[in-house]
């Protein structure tokens, strides 16, 4: 009967490092897709300089960092 009176232990959240394990892969995929799209557009429109590749790669990097910051903030809010 003592077991019934004990409080249930709350579920442990996953460790922070597990929540961020896929971030590197996600960032790499986003940046790769941005560079590939830019490269495709540069080849299609025959630009002398690779402006599309540069622009879409930088945009993909910015999007990746934005997603990283959102995930880190979500983890911090959960821990507070």
C-alpha cells in the first residue's frame, strides 16, 4: 500500500544534446539545397558570375541559423 501513496515521478525530458543532434544534418541539407538551386539557376540563365549560387547559399545559411536559434530558445524555455 505504500507504493500507492508515493507520488509518481515526472517523466524526464530528453537531454539537451539529444534535442540538437539533428541540427547539423538539417543545416547541411538546407545549405546544400540552397547552393544547388543557385547553381541550377546560374547554369540556366548563363550568368558570368555565380550570383544566384552566392545569393541562395547565403539565404540558406541565414535560414539555418534562424532555425537553430528557434530550437535553442525552445529548449531554454522548456528548462525554465
